[in-house]
C-alpha cells in the first residue's frame, strides 16, 4: 500500500517527462541503442534510477519492440525504418518508488505522412482499452473489472488480448501483486480487490492475430508467433478514494500525431 505518495507521484512525473523527451529522438534511421542511451541519460539527469536494470540479467533502461515484437525487446543496433510500429517501454525509480509506462506508435517520414487506416485503427483500439480499464479503477472494484474492460474493448475491435503477459502492482517494487491480466481468466468476484493506496501498472498488450507468443534467440524479446503486429499501452495508476490517479500521463500530444 502507498500511504504517503508524493514521492510516488514525483516518480511518475519524472518518468512521463523522460518518456516525452525520448520520443523526440525516435525517427527513421535511429538505432535502438541510441534511443536507449538517450533515455538512460535523461533518467540519470532526473536524479533517478532505471527500474528495468533491477530485473535480474537485464542491463538496459528501456525495452523497445518493433512490429511483431510484444515486450522485452533489447535496444540493440537495429535501425528504425519508416512505417515501423515501435513499442517503447520505460521504468523509473525515484526515492525507492517505481513507475512504469509504455506506448506504441508508427514511425512517419516524408514518404509516409499518414498512418494506414488499418494501423491507425489497431492503435486506437489499444488506447481506448487503456482508458476504459482505468475507469474501472476504484476502491471496492476488482482486478477482474480491469481485465474485462481490456478484453471486451480489444476483442470488439477484432484483435486479441495476450494471455501469457500481464500488468502488475507497482510501488516499492517494480513488479508485485496484484497481477492484472488482459483478459478475464476467472469470475470477477474471485479476482483481487482494489483498495485505496494500491499502485497499479495497467498494461494493454494485444495482437493483430493470435495470442501465441515465442521468445527470440536473444533470450529476452517476445514476438507474436504468427508474425502479426503487436502493441502495448501502459500507465501507472494510484488507487485513491475518488477512483484512479494517473501518475504517468501521456503528455506528448503533437509529437506522435
């Protein structure tokens, strides 16, 4: 539980700003490792620590996935190309409080000035699912209300919520209970109760095709098994008396339009 949450809120504010400044650097021709270096530097300048480096065996500040990449993509030397779908995921620790956020967008260029209607619809559904999931956050509701909102929105759009990966509790630890699936895997009444003071990292993880996944040879990157595109939208939330307090808002607007 988070009882005095000013530092938790500040962790989220710092992360949201790091994310915004990192997005500015994501352009065609950019190497993933260069995006990693930018995010890592910004975290250091924020007097914070990269949360993901706490994960055993992982030494990067970001996870960056392209196209069919779902999660845990290593920021290597691959270059971004026009039309690529990029999922950027960053975690930050400030005064021992963790925050976590992710966003998926399509790379534009002078030759690709607008998203295809197919990709635009795909991404819009994910953002809408996250908004609806957050509306379910309030004391007395359950994790199942969040999962149900995600599943119904994603499936209504004709897409598939991932089964093997979940959102999670967050606070003093990056990953902690309760686990928040993207689909309803048991009756709502049997899922964990939401209480005031809980920190939640709600993740909408879904694919264009099936839910089967496979791990890449690097030992970290998880891709869709059928090669169809995937997307990830995530915000860190604090459960408050009135409902949900978003501590990692998307504050970049025109940068990704």
